[in-house]
C-alpha cells in the first residue's frame, strides 16, 4: 500500500470539500475507500462529500462507519448528527450532536450548529437555552443569534426574535439560517415584499429553493 499516495488523495479530497466541489470529493473518496477502507478519515471524507452531494442516506451509512472506527472523534460524531438530521432520525441527531459537543470540549461552531438544529426541530424552550449557550461561547456567531431568534419566534416573543435576527444578519448578511428565519418572521408580520426579496437571496443557496418557492407562492 502506497502511504504517500493515500496521503495525497486525502489532501486532494479535503481541498475539494473546502472548495465545495462535492462531486470531485465523492470520486476521491471512492478511490480512498478502495485503497484504505478501514480508516475513519476515509469514511468521514465520504460522509461529508455525500452529504454535500445531496445523498444523505449514503452519507449516514458512511458517518456511522466513521464513528464505529473512531468513536472519540468529534468530527465523525458531528457528521453522523448532520446525516441523521437530514434523514429524519432526530433523536439520533440530537444525541450525536451532544456527543460531538462533549468530545470537542464545547467547540463554539458546534454549539451554534446544535442550537440551530434544536430551534428548527425540537422544543423552543430547550432550543432557546442551547442558543444562549452558543451565543455565550461566541457572541460573533451569526448562526447562534439566528437560532436564538428562531427559538424566540417559536415562543411568540416576536420583538426579541426580530432583534436577534437583525443582529445575526448584521454579523453575516449571507447566513442562510438567519435569512430563512427572517423570511418566516417577515411573513408573519405580513411584510410580503421584504420576505420575497430575501427569499430571492435564499434561492442562491442549495437546499433553500423549496422555501423560496413557497414564499413566492404565498
């Protein structure tokens, strides 16, 4: 087995993932799987590439294998959480997020991702606490503020929600989470023109087309 060749392929795959070239990353992952099928990093690369290529069921299988090979790796647990979420396994997603957070020693970006998951899928009171934890860990995280705003919206605290979402968009006007939550709030306020304009920005993001189309229909 040519270790140098495997390392080069891993570097190429990681670079492809960083560039958002998921088709290339999947191809490189397939090559790596043939050369080194029992390495957690290979399964993790394939899981992330497949998730980006909109193949969540296959990504879930790879992420689960990555966790089996490296149960103490927070990135593998994070990938399993995301793949479980995308395939509707919400209980497993929440557990995997919590494991990933513990293994990473409460990495701020993971706390923000978990907060958004909770705000989108779980009870709003628990989501609000998760979002406050994320904001405390990184007050400059637009995703954390977006999660807090969405949780407060679901708790019918519209003014607080609007303030948090505006802060999220000031921190990062391109944050898709903040944009989607603000669209929901604007629709609730019957500000349809602004909601449609923001939905137009969402159309540029993969996976947000359905939300944008729904806004236009309304």
